[in-house]
C-alpha cells in the first residue's frame, strides 16, 4: 500500500508511474484520496482545537473552584459539555474519512521502479539474459503428459477422480523426482544463508491483506468459508507475514527465509492447450525465498536473488531466459519483477518457472514491518521474494528436454537426491 504522505506530496509523479502500470482511473482515485486527506486534516485540526479549548476550560474550572467561585465554574461546565459533544462528532467524522481513504488506498497498485519498461502485454517484456542451448529432440519425442503416462510417473485422470482437474497424482519415480526437487532446492537455499521455515498453508485475512492478495486476488484463492481462512497461493504469504507488526533492528537486516509448501490457485478462466499436463495446476509444490531488507540495499539484493535462481536453472542444465516485466504485465504489488522462463523442447515454447520481485515498502506498509536505525528512528523495511523454484514446469521441462529413445536422463545435480540417473 502506498504511503499517504508520498501521494499527497508527489501527485504528478505518482500518476506518471501508475500510467506505466496502465492503472485505470488513476487520476480520479488519486485526486479523491488527496481531497479526502485534505478534509481529514481539516477535521483533525477542528478536533484538536476543540480538545484544546476543552482542556483550557477544565483548567479554568479547577482554578475557579479553588477560588470559591463555584457558580461561575458551574456556568463554564455547560460549555465543556457542548465541546465534548463536538469532540465525539469530530472523532466519528475523522474515523469515517480515514476509512474512506483506506478503501481507496488499497485499490492503488504499487508504483513501478523507474527502470520498468512501458508496455501492456507479455510480448512487450524485455529479454535481459538468455542461457543454454535449446536441445534437438529425436523424431519421436513427445510432450511431458505423454511421457508421464508412458513411464507411469503422473496420473492426471486419477487426480480428476480424487479431486478434479489440476490436481495430479505423482507416482513412483515421478513422486521421487518431486521429493528430489524439494530437498535439492532447500539445500541450495540454506547453503546460501536462507533460514528454512515450514509455515502453515492456510492463512487468515490479515495475512492475505499484508502481502497484497486481499482484496485484489480473492477470486483466485481457495476460501475455507466456515473458518474464513485462505489456502496460500505461495509461501510468500505466510513467510512474509512472520514480520507483520514487528519492529526490527537495522543490524537484523537482511533477513533471509526459505520454505517449501504446497500452493493452491483457482486459476479461474484458464483454458486451452496451454494448460495441459503440468503447465497450469490448482495445486503444486514450490520452494520460496523471501528477504526483508534495508531500503538502500533492496535492489542490490534483487539482483542477487535473480542470479541465485539463474544458478539453479544452470545446475539443472535447462535453457532459460530472464525477462524484465513491462508495467502492464507486473503484479499488483511489485515495483520490479524478473521472470525466468525455461524452454520446453517438446512443446516448443517458453514456460515461466520463477518470478523474483522487489515490493519495496508496498507490503511492509500493510504489514507495519519496520526497523529502528542507529538514530533511533523507525522506518519501513523493503520486502522481496522469488520462486526458487516452482516444481511443475521444471519437472515438465526436465522430462521433455532430457528424453531419448532409451528413456529420460536425470540432470546430474538431481541424481544424488533422486537415487537414479535414468527413467526407462
């Protein structure tokens, strides 16, 4: 959530940067926020003046009573009663105005970083790095959903029977590969200084609001209505919320956490050939990395996180590219996002496998996550997160890109974790 003072003092800059995100009605909403804030400040001054007058009268009444001027004091008391009534009216008006401001503030997305390229569609994202050689497959190569059936690795139809489409059942070496990816990604993260945590996969409304999923994405989240809880779309939500309503020391920063969780997304409106197999699921596995950082260091840390994810993809011997997302393709809360895409040789297309984002103070303002500097003053920290990595499309690419007439080769980095070097 943007800070109200920044909006008020930098209206034109805010509108200019929101235009990069193609945010509709920006001028109307921002103008309304500023008008409401002007009204709020007027009411606040009236309330403060009223309280000051009431306090002065109370002091005067006390002096009159000490002087034995009871009748005169009683006459002034009637005026203090009127002031108390006004105080209550001002307080109610102030709360109503603050509520109206809050309702509008939560509708405003984060401002994009100055380096974010303009654009409205994924086709306008900027390719900033590419690595690896796209493999040439044998003439009878098949996509991963056919490989999964051929080698009995994943049963999509059984998942439909048990739950519904988008909930696959992993079997045999398919299940072992899932476990291998989990342990491999966690081991790599902890070796890089990330503290592993195992958070809940259900969160409350406050947690959903803190990281920006609510009220923006409730339609994409599974809701447990009886208990009013949400199934997490990513471990980012519970891990970042560990620091909700926390004041950290400057020396604590950066804080680095990683966590493996199941993730759940309704993916409403997703249909067609591009969602076949593992390409788009309702339930999937992922290891997430999260950092709480000093504002002066967050973009340096973002680049470190991007390089870290790139290193994982290199270790898995997968051809990939890194995209800097344009304004129109960025998430609601991100200030700058890099997407990593792996080339799927059998499908002949790029598949997104990771997003690494800097949210600056957008999430921490909602979370009230602050740190105290050496001067004793508190300020908002910055939050960052990234997929490191999401399993489904990584597994799909490993199966497709490494298929041979004899079977599927396992990347060298995963062999110690999987316990086998070939699926045949």
